[in-house]
C-alpha cells in the first residue's frame, strides 16, 4: 500500500482491554496493522471507552503510517498472519465497478492473471464439493505452496489495480479523515470513522477505571448478585500501560474520555 499512498503519518486512537493491551506489543513498529479512529458520535461505544470487539477500558493514542481510511467503519478484519482485509465490494462501490457482470474486481484480476484464475478454479471446486462423496467429486485441495501463491497473486492484482487508479483511491481511502458519517436508519449518528495504520507508536494511554472490564462487574449465583473482584489492582494496571506507552498514562473515568480524545485531536460529533 505504500506504493500507492507513500509515507502518510497520522495520529489516531484505539480502544482495547487487558488482553489487547498485552498483545499490542506485537504490533509496535511492525508491519502488522490496527484499526483505529479519529472521529466518533457522542453516542458511540468508544466515546465511553468501550471497544468494538471488547469491553474496552484502555484508550491508546497512536502514531503510525496510513494504510486506508474512511469516514465510516469499513469493516476491516485481521487474519492470523497480521494482514488486514477489506471486502472487495467496499472498494468496488467507490470505483464504480461493482456488479454481477465482467466489471467487478474479480474479473479485472482474472483477465490479468491466468495462473491466479487456474488456482481459483481449483480452490472453488474443492470448496464447493469437499464435504460431498470424494468418489463422486475427487477434487484436490490447494497445496500449501499453491495457497501462498493464490493469495499473493490476488494481493498483487489488487496492488496493480490500485496503482493504476491511484488518484481515485487516495481521494476516497488514502487521506486522513476527521469526520464520521455512518448513521442509523433513523438518522441518528452512532458511528465512528476507521483508519488502518501500521508502524505504530503508542503515545498516551487513558485508563477508564470505572469500565466494566477493569471493575470486574458481577454475576448472579443462586438468585444473589455477587460482585467480582477487579482483575488486578491500580498499581498493576498502570504498570502494564507504562510498558507500552511512550507518553503519559492517565488514570481516569468514563466522563473523562471525550476530553482525552478532543485534547489530542479527536472529534466528537
């Protein structure tokens, strides 16, 4: 993606929980990416210190290189190797090539790389019929080497397409955005923008001390509510945060989240 965007440095935010704070060490200064944000609706979960896939509790101020951005959540998903994937339809809509005819990105790559299409056909035959009777459908699965080639050729095909359409990609996905436009059917804003970054440096960390994941919450046992103990104490939590932060570690509460974000360039809409 650097061939398309160049070296675009940005600052953004990421919310995570205890486990995420431990695991974030593996992405610092690496090619592995994180999904981050700079703008939120005041009603969004992250404006309260919670995460999309976790209960949150930690808000990280980050600096890194931009891979892609959008004024709405673009649904990026990481794989086991650290690569982050965006559904082809998300980009196709912006390039005007979505549809069921020969004008989608699948057809573009298919026409430009016959070997990729051969691997794709082999994979599809196996994927569709591997659970059926192998005596009737004796299709072979891709070997490990073929899988690697299949993925690489797909990524290379996308790269060629994006370089060819560089100006359009940068216009829609390749620059820092400071707004969010995702809204519900009622018109109320409950969203956030998304900026995917890598080569990450963690600056300040805000700890939401009254967050559910830090407080421990509670549970009902035999009809009685039992309050769980916090997973660890303040000293240990602060120590964890300081191990990854290069700036300040702030012990605060949910009410202080908007102020933390705004004072560091975040936007609450």
